[in-house]
C-alpha cells in the first residue's frame, strides 16, 4: 500500500550506529493519529560510517600510549573529527562531504520508493550536526553546489514535498560564526514548508536560530524551548524525552492536517 507521509531522521556527530533512531522513530510513529500512522513510512539516514574509518585508525595509533583522559580524548577525536572531516575540501567529488550528501540523497530517494507515491509528503527530523547537514543539502540543491554542481535536482531531490523540517539541539550558529549576516535556505515550497527548531536552554550545543539574521527569522517558523532534563547530557536527550517526542508528533500532525485542509479548499 502506498504511503502519504515519509519521516526521515538524520543524526549528529560522534559515535553512532545504524540503529541510532530505532526507538525514537517507533515512539514517534505510535504518537501519531491512527489515520496518519497507517500512511507513514520511516527511514533513518546513517552516515557516521563514512567518517569513522580514519578516526578508528588514528585512535589505534595511540592505543599503547600513556595519555590521560583517554575516554574524553576519544570522544573529542570522533566529535571534532566528524566536523573537520565533513568540511575538508567539500568541493572534491570524492570528499567526505560529497559522500555524506550522496547518502542523504539516497535516503530521500529510498523513502519515496518505499512509499510508492511521488506526491507523498516528507518530514525531516535532524539532530545537532544533522541540522547543519540537511541545511547544507538543501542549500546546495538551491544553489547548484556540492553534489548538485553538475546535475540538477529532480523528483525527490527537489524536496518540493518537504512540509516540515524539525531540528533539535541545532548548532548551525557555530558553523556560520565567520559570516556577518548568515543567509538561510529558502523555503522549498511557498505553501506548506515549516521549520521548527527545538532547543534546551541548558544545552550549550543547541541554539535558537531566528535571531541569527533576518533571513533565518523569515525561514525558521519558530524556535521552541524544550526541557530535556538536567544540563549534563541534555544535548543527547531530545529524542529520548517523551514530552519532546510528543511535541514533534504534534508538529507533524499539524503540518499534515494543514496541507490536507488547504488541498480540500482548492
């Protein structure tokens, strides 16, 4: 049976495995109204394996050393290494940047294949650095950059059916800090696109976005403060807190119903 709604997840940096979103997506789908739930397909996009090979090789070089704070060092190598690797020579066709965006493109194409419905609506939920990655992906498609430099996005690649982008613990401000007046992506469609950014005030890696610039205040629908618990570890708990998952489910339901109502009145 064809689906009418696809939900994609995109993880952040650091050590991840391909099952990173299993529990989150299962709980999220269960909180959707029954009629929407029946029409929903889920797909986690996983890209950390593209980066971890070099990190593992580098970490192995220090296995026999007497360095202190080894666990912290390893985390810094993986977390910092992801961000650095991602931005290293992004214009190269064989770069990690290109490989990550090919993986994102494949995930988008796959969920449309699974839904067997080219008109199905799409929702993307991206955590932490995943928000930067999907923002780059959309920006590149809109500006003939990155993997779209020598080919035009067509079909699902245009993301014209993306009705909702939800970012959690988003750290885009860290990556545009060198830009005086950051410019956001353009809405992928004029009628239904919404972008909600969820952040915890105690999460030093999660930031509001609308205040970045006039462009962001136009494109981002709202910055919503949420509570993921105590500040220690708050950044990793957005997709674990029931209240946050319920909020995400409400946002998805609202966006889905809004498009339904608009379609019925035209």
